[in-house]
């Protein structure tokens, strides 16, 4: 081990020539302002107020954002999990609301169809059968029209109506078959 005394220079350093360059300026000692206070030899107590054994249990917040907010990674993970749970809950709620809306629309359309064709959607039978009514037959109606036209004495207007009624009845019989 090489030691150096103040009164003698080291033999290796004595071998290095020193030159003074006009382009290099050596640093000068800085002058301190009058308001300068020296650093204490011990750290001040933490601003959180936790001292002693409890301070070692506290999480050190060493993840610092650009805004200056500091957090521990465990706190960040916990907040991310809470956000994910909140988003999952919101998605489930919105899907439930959407299903309820679709069910409501389906029920409303079904009610409208039942109003238009009652009995059609209420059972498994999909064939509607016409029921006989107590109305007089078409021939009787045609005869009544003929009697009315003769009783009126106006052969032009009422005769056209009775012929039209008979013709419509015959057309219905041809299209749907007779009801007798």
C-alpha cells in the first residue's frame, strides 16, 4: 500500500509533467449566500406523521407520476382491479337492460299481432277455421235486394246493386268454396 505524506510528493506523480494551458480555467470556490443553512446530520421526521416501528410497516410510495402523485405498486394494482370489477358490473347491468328491452319489444309485437289475429298465437294450432254465422244465406240476401228493387220501381240503380251483390257472392264462392 502506497501512502503519501504531505512533505513529499509521490514518486509516480513526480514523473508526470504539468503544463498550464491558456484555454483551461481551473474552477474557483463558490461563494455561498448569507441565507445558506447547512444540512442537518439526521433526517427530519416524515410528513405522514408515522414514526418508529410503524414507519417500517407503511408502504413506500416510490412510483411517481409526472403530476407528482406517488403510489405503491400494490395500491395501483388494487385500484386497477377495482376499476375492472366496476367495468364488469356496468357491462352486466347494460346487458341486462338490453335483454329486458328486447323482451319488452317482443311482448309488445306479440300483443299487437294478437290484437290483429286473436287466437292465432295463443295455441299450437296454426290453422284458423271459419265459423258458421246465423246470417241468412247469400241467395236470400240477393232475393231481398231483388224484392227491394221491384218495390222501388226504379229498375236502373237498384238492379245494378242487386246484380253486384249476387256477382260478389258468386265470386266469393268461386274463390273460397261454398259454405253449405
